[in-house]
C-alpha cells in the first residue's frame, strides 16, 4: 500500500461501467473517479443498483466497462487486499466472538500499521462484548464490529454499502469520523445511501443512480 | 559481470515479494485452520452425530444378520467402507454454506490470498474434524463386526486414502451447490457416481487383503487419484466459489 502516490492518478477510475442481469440493465453506464482523500457518495432508491455497483467495483460481479486502480486496469492481483467491502452481510461467523472473527480476518488480510484487535474494538465502543459470541450482539453492535474491521485491515479503498443502517446517532457520527480519518490518511471511500441520513461532508461528490 | 549483478539486484525485490506472499499465505492458512477448529469445538454436538451414526449402524448389523462370525467377518470390510462414506455425506453439504450465508466467502474473495489454497485448507480442516474421528473408532467398529485383525490395517490405509479423496470431490460439489436450495439431495446424487470408483478400489484392496492376495495395486490407484485431486479439486472449488458468490 503506497499512500503517497501521485495525486494526478485517481485511486479508482471507472469508465462506462454498467451491469445487466438477464439483459435487464441494473445500472449505468457510469463514468466517475475517486481520488485519494476523497469520498464519493452513491445515492439512489431501493433497487437502483447501489449494492450491485459496489460488487462490480469489488470484482465479484463481471460488469461491462473499464475499472482502473491507480491507473492500471483492475485485476484480481491489483485489487485484492486493497479493497475493503462492508456490506449487508458482515462476513463474520455468528458463533465466534468479535475478537476471534477479527483475528481470523487479520490472518487473511494482514494488519494496518499500529492497529490491534483490542484497540479497534475499543474505538467503536465494543470493548465490553469483545469475547461474547456475535449472535448475542444487537444489529447495531454487529455493524460496529464490521466498522472495526475497516480500522483493523489495510486497504485504501473502502466500499461501504449502507454503513448507516441500524446505527444510532452516535454510530452515524462514528461512521463519518472513520471515513474522515481514512481519507485524511490518503484513503478513499465509496459510500452508498438511500438519502435518509445526512452525510458529514456536504461538499462530497455525489452520483445518483436512477431506479 | 555487471549485467549479472544488475539482474540479481533487479530480481531481489521480486524474490522478496514472493517470499512475503508465501508468508502471508501460510499465515492465512493457519488462521483459517484455527478458526475452523474453534468453530468445530463450538459445534461439537454436531460433530458427534456422524460418529454416533456409524457406531449405531455397525452395531445393528450383527442383530440383523445373525451372530455368524464367518459371515460378519467376510462382509465387515465392505460394510465399514459404506458406513464411513454415508456418515461423511451430511457434513459435506455444509462445507461452504455457512460461509456463503454470513458473507465470509466475500471476504475470502477480496483477500490477497489464493482462493484455491483457502479452499484446500478448508477441506483439510473438514477432514480432520469430521472424518478423522471416524477412522479413530474404526478398530472398535471392526471388532463389532469380527473383522480379521490382519485386515484392519489395510482397511485403515484404504480409508486414509479414500476419505480425503471423497472430501475433495465433495468440496467441489459442495461449492457448486452452496447457493442452491435443497442442495443436500443434489450433492448426494452428484457424489454417488464419483464415489463408486473410490469405493470399488478401497473395497478391492480390503478384499484382496482378506483373501491373502497382494493389495498394493488398488491402494496405489487410490493414492494416485488422491494426488490428482489435491492438485485439481481446489482449483475447481475456487472457480465454483466465485460463481456461488456472484449469484
């Protein structure tokens, strides 16, 4: 991960990307780019293709068009380990505790410099439930554990699918603070929202997906 | 000379990166094994079921067929093979399903690790937690059916080769059917034709040992198939998992 790369090349550039399911267009074609230190807000109603867009960007769905990371065409090798996706599903086992789940993920991804499982769980306010099985946590607490993953793992592009869902007012402020901190370190984030939550930075760029 | 020195200097970062990748892959495999063992321990009640099934079915055979030691001894090898294969079947179905449902597979896909290696590690963890206990109680089951003592080592050897092979084949099918509803029946139907040759070779080795003939040939075939499956099955598994996550 090289956070001090030249700012002229956007971290993520998408050119005419689109996705169609059974010949039915889901979104696009879209053109956009995300620079380091920038947040892009993806807005759209339910079913407008926000989640699909993030999955195409993450390389889980074969979309049309061209995606570039740091100027090089996206491939499994250039993308993997640099993209962190937080979706509706946490990607964690309900039978394991937050500590065990995060320890496994650091095994897969490595650890961000200076972060430890305990420190990131404390940062999102889960320190009291660190050894409880995930299934005994509330929906909002689980979301916070998901946010702790973003702080723990290296990766410069965050793809956040509805990160505000299930969170209380403090949780929403926490998400905004995490994104701001990540961008200040030279990362970038794509955040989807159906528009009900006020985003921290009113200057952030938007793309709107039509249903 | 200078050119050679330069090429060495150019190779070094590449070699270092490859080394770092290897270390990362090992760390990922270790983390996955630890996680799977932990999960198996949390769900140890479920793990006990195949074991209980094998013991109960084996214990019923002498009651159903009558306590004729000669008859039981003659069929014991084949019966135990089939019981192990059937006891393995229900667990195969869920090898990847939990991870697909809770989104863990998405994290596998985005991780900077080879997916096939993670799939192979999962199969190893699965074999160690669900099949190895069956092999450990095999001497007891053999005694229940009056299996001749000199055949037991051959049966164990055949199972040591046949069960990882079946687990690898089952993993590919499990990955293919992970997203489907009613995948249990589908998996059983698809695994049956693949399991037949494995059972034939394993049973052939046991039968040969029982009649005092050389039994190395069928075992070698099993070993060859196992080597092939260790190389190819994880790749097929990885491709199937990508499709499962896409859906």
